[in-house]
C-alpha cells in the first residue's frame, strides 16, 4: 500500500498510452452532446479560440494550443456554463496531451499530474458535465489529492466517486489509506477491513500488505484491541511460522508489546509458539525452557530443550546444557504425578489438581491433564480463566477441537486471559503453519 503511481492512475483512464486521456476529447464529447439534443452554445469570444485550440492540438502544436486556450479561458470567465465547460474540457485534453508527449520523450521521467486538478474541479462543478463522467472525474481528482498528501480532499472526492458508482479495485483501499494517513484511523481501519472482506466475497485474497498496514496504523495509534484484532486477521489469512512468531511477540513477548503479561500468561504464549511450530532460534528455546523451569515444570523445560537440540538451534550452547542438567535433577526430585493426582481428588480446593494438570500438560500427557483441570474447576479456589485456558490447550493438543473451543470460550473475553484464549482459538481454526 503506497502512493498511487502514474501507471495505476492510467489504468482508470479512458484512452491512450500511460498517462492516457482522462476524458474523451472535447470535440468528441461535444458531438455526443449535440446528438443527444443538448448541444453546447458557445459565445463567439470562446468558440473561435476553442476551434484554434483543437486545430493546434491535432498538429501537436501545444504552445499555440496553450496560447489560444488561455484566451478562451479569459473570455469564458464571464460567460455561460457551456463556455466554462468547453474550456475546462479542452484544458484537461491539453494537459493530458502534454503529459503523454513528456512520457513518450522520456518514459522514466517523473510526471507532475497536478496540472489536471483545476480542470477536473471545474468539470466536476459544472452542471453541463455529463453525469456519466462524474464518477471517473471524482476518482482521478481524489487520486491526485491522495498523491499530494491532501487527505481530506482525497477522501471527499473518492467517497463521492464511490457514491456515484465508480468501480475500481483500488478505490476502497485508497479511501482507507487516506483516512489512515489523516486523522480518522478507526474509519480507515473499518474501510480497509471492508475492502478485505469484499475481496474475500469475490473469491480473492487481499495482499498481506493490507493486514500489515492495519496492524501498523492501529498500533501506532495505541489502539490495543484493534491491533490484536488485526494481528488475528493477518495470521488467519497468512498462517506461516514466521508470522505466528511475529504475532505472538508483538502481542505479548517483546518489551514494547501491546499487552503487559505476567509469567503465567507468557508461558501460555510460549506454548502457542511451540504448537504453531514457530520457535525460531536459541533465544526462543532457552527463554521458553527458563520460563517453565522457573515455574516448577522441569519436564516441560526438558521437552523444549530436547526439541531445540533436535532442530540444531541449541547445538553447542553451554547455557542450554546447564539448564538441561538442572531440569533433569529437579524432575528426579519431584513426587510422582500419579500420587499427586490422587491427592488432588481429596483436596479441599482445586489448586493441587490445577498444578498437577500443568505438570501433565508440560509432559504432553493431555489425556491425564484434562480431567485434572476439570476437577480444579469443579472444586474451585483457582483462577478459572487460567485453568480454562490450559484445559483448552490440552484439549486442542489432544485433537478435541470442539472441546477446546468450548474451554477457550469459557474464558472471560476481557483482559489478557481472554486475548490469549482468542489467539489459541485463532490457531485452532487456521491451517497448520507452512
């Protein structure tokens, strides 16, 4: 998503080569009007130089055409709408012809299309301008304003083009960009989302850049919920391992993340990184292993470190070897989980059941973790949102999609826990990362 280029602008034009005519030549339009019974009635002071303009343009004599048109414009200033229409149409024809000649002479030279703005404005305001031309005129005038970073004017003209039924694949996106670059970030995000949805309805996939712009603009405006929503839309559309890592880090694992999470909440994001196969380097494996080791889950730390070694990402890493030794020692000193599970049945509250469920979850023993999480919820005395999140993780990893969705849906939608459950639900509903 960027400034509309001269080629993109040319794509909506009526005739000619790149930089082509925005409207039919004035003579052709005048003849059509006359056939329709609405012929233009020009005053002699305008008619004579206007005819000379057309002759000079036919001969590619733009200097003479410019001089004659200036005379016609002076005469038309005090004339009728017909006079004003024809000189504006001729001015548009002439400026386009100059741009075509410039581009043919030097295809790589920059084109200043701002000379089209005034005649377009005059034509848009003139009651003699054919209604069928107004959608295109408004679109091109709005695009010129967008390229000049005149965003309020761009929005005005482009929205008018849309109201008049102008059909162009870039229209909605350009309006969204203008709002995002201006002061209406929420309005721009809504328009951008609508443009994505329209493409989806039409069987097309929006470019990845659309989602990245939505994320960047929402985040820059410090719109946390909107940023998260765009992160989820992006990963649902483009679920690569790299994108999953970016989404999770932007959300809650980097210093300037949009959510400020405690260690327990971060652990469940590290688990999502692993589930989405998005652990990327030695930092990821070591940080994940350290988090769960500090939480008292040495078996999970061992699993993560083994996977890091198998991937080659931890090869020769002394810190990882030291952590592995400590985790193995801690695991040997733990009470058997089967014993803890029995004790949890007799406990007055669900805390031991939840803790034992966490230990089983860390060992990928989901069938053992699931009933313990349910027992913890039944007995109470636990953070229900946390337990439901982990119940959902265990169910999701065991292949019970419906059960996982229900568990994640039971998490309060507000706050970090609801957002983490929402990210897991997005993962559950998207294809495996490429």
